[in-house]
C-alpha cells in the first residue's frame, strides 16, 4: 500500500480534535455586545452634556436583570454593579 493513501472508515468515530470540527474557530470570532436600557426623553444634547458622575434615570426597574445582546441575538442577562468607581456588568445567567 502507498504510504500517501488515506483510507476513510465511515464507521470510525468522529475526531474529538476541536480544530477539526470548526467550533474552535467560531469561538475565536469577535463580536460587539450591547446593553439596551430604555431612557425616556434622552436627547443628543443630553449625550453631549454627559460628565463624570452624571446620573441618568432609566425606565428599567431596579433588581431586574438586563438583556445582553450580540448583534440582534440575546445570549445572557446581566446586572450592573459599581466597583472601584466604575460601572460593571455581571452576567447572571445565559439565555
């Protein structure tokens, strides 16, 4: 038999090498994530007036988790928390 010949066995188990099934490459793709919180009557002039320490009121009820989206797909729920004077988002559960 020629050493360069590859014989495939249809009954052989699929490879467990993540590089062969394509999912490893998918896991390395980057995407933007978005948190959408409804803020009533917020205008462009309000964005321009933002300064450190400025508080923006939203219609989101405290204690409720906020949806986290990648593109148009919601994949998790988050909650906001403040650490070291920075607003952070903590994933509470995946959708």
